[in-house]
C-alpha cells in the first residue's frame, strides 16, 4: 500500500549501509577497520548505526501494528509473514548455491549433515548455523555464510515485548506505559553500570554476557521508537530540534551519556526525515520494501564476490554486490515477501474463528 512517508527509503538506505559496512571485513578480514567506528563511538561503526536506525523505525511501526491489530493472533500472523517466507528462501538458496563456493565435491557437499541443518537452524533464529561445509574457507572472512542474521532474534524478542504489553493493556493505559518506560530505563541503567564496573558474577557464561550486551545495544533504540509512537502528538519534529540534539550529542562525545544522546538524536532526525512531506520521494514507496531482502541477502552475495574475485577491495565488493543484491531483493519482494504479506487477512479470517471455537469447546469441557 502506498504511504506518503519516506520510511521505505530510510530502511533501504540503512540496509545498504550495512552492506557497505560489511564490505570491509569481508574484503580485509574480521579485524578490518569499520567505517565511522571512531566518530560514532560504536562497535561496528556504520553497520551498527544502520541497525540502530532499523530498530528505532521498527519500534515505532511495530507498536502501531500491535495497537491496530485485531488481536494477538493477527499481530503475530503479520510478523511471521514478514520475516519467515523471505528468510526461508534466503537460507534455502544460500545452502543450495553454497556448493559453488565449497572446497568439497558436489557429492560430499550434499552428503554433509551441515548442508541440511543450515535452513532449520537458521529458521529458529536462536541456534543459527553460520557456516556450510567447505564454503568460503579461503575468503578473508572465512566460513561465515551470513553474518547479518543474528539481529533477527533480538528483533523478535522486541516483538514479544510489544505483544505482551499490548495484550495486557499496558500500552493502552497511560499509567501502565509510563511505568513500563520507567522500569525499562532503570533496568537498562543498572545493567549498563554493572557491565561498566565489572559487577557481573564471575560464574556468568560468556554467551550470557554477550546476550546482555546485545540487549543493551538493540532494545533501547526499539523502545525509543515505541516512545515516539505512543507520544507522537507531543513530540516536536523539526529541523531546529534535530540540530539542537546533534549539538548536544557532539558536546557529549567521550562521555558516558554519548550513546544515549546519539540514540535520541538519531530518533528525532529519522522521524523528522521520515514524515517530511517530500512528494518527490513518495513514488519510491510504490516500488516495494526491499530493505529486508537487502539485509538478508547482502552478506552471502558479498562473500561470493570475495570468493570469485580474489584480493577485491571493499569498494570493489560494493560495486559488484550492490546491484546484484538490490535485484535479488526486488525479486524477493515481488515474488515472495509481498505476496506472503497479502495473505495476512485471509489467514486471520480463516483461522481466528477456528481458534475461537476451539477455546469455547475447552471452556465448555472444563465447566462440565
């Protein structure tokens, strides 16, 4: 559906920024310098910043979706159809075409258990398998097939949070939502302090610490997006506010509040640009939303470029991989993702009455 805003473009630019950021480690190895890592004071630099933009925008529109959905089932139907059809095709094609970049023979590749566990593990989002047998073993960033997929787990965790808040009515209740934001802020502050001063118990596993670090990195921008939606009528979105926040963020450089200032500034600027009435950009929305496809296809395509073009530079990877990724993403949107999303109303209308009948039957049986 055509919408007169610029968020499709913003998401697409963010996805392409991830592609640009990944070109450096894919060309030069895991320890390659990341673009803008110093100025932004972020691990991962430009790529991390682009993911932050994704989560800010997602927090806004997922909250809108949860409050406008006909129910929890309708909400999760939409989320499933947005994530899984495209992800399945991406995983399947990667596993199928990986044989062309494997050191193993075709027979050995398709005899390996790893080839067949790649798709189901990837679909879990929890136990993602990042390698395929013999694939990309000689590239500068060896073995990693798709290093972008890890953020999807945290995205879905944020969906769970929003769904729970909407189902319990906390998002709709003025006091409840204030309480949520206050509790979230206190937990975030406590966890950040604990990490910075080394208060994490020594028996805590490294995976648990990494999980906490990722939560602290990704949930705040999502919650800021939620905040902007719930108080959208009270937040001034103009160029003066954006400039003022940018100034304060610059002044906060090298301080403990720089990251939080960066998040707020980014949010104000993203929503200011997103809701600007720029008619010249509105036709972009009619093309479709290619951002998710770019995000999930770019990494393996860049790795293929590094595999087939030895010693290629980051700029070379960008020049070759970008048009291929955009084309594949456009095809994915028009043949997989878009058609899947159009099934939302049909699935909800067909299954919701059955679920209602089933729940009614359970209640009756319990009363009897």
